[in-house]
C-alpha cells in the first residue's frame, strides 16, 4: 500500500493549476482566477494569476523565493539555455 505524507503546505490564494519541478530542488506553481463582471458593468471578465517560485530546503520545507502577479497561468515549462 502506498503511503503519502504531507510535509508542508502553502495557500496559493487562487486555484493552483500547474506545477513544474526541476532536478535542483526548485519548482514553480502557476495559479488562475477568473473574476466575473457584474451584470451592471459593461466590462468583461478578467483573468488573474500568480507564479510562485519555491525551493525545497534540507528539512523538506517549502521556501518561497519569488511571487509574480500576472495573467492566468495554465501551463509552464522550464527553459534551460544550452
């Protein structure tokens, strides 16, 4: 039987919908939030999101290194220059 243990938690505020790991102990999480316009307003719905960069420390705890406000993030990939 597979046993899963939670080591740490983090509230992303918006819905987290993508996670991308690398081999050096870092990962990014992308979030998405759709804000509907009210019926009285003529403005359209807006999409917001955040990108979080984390490091997993030697105690297996999350360390948030950076947070970027942006439009909704649906997918991410690491780009490594050669």
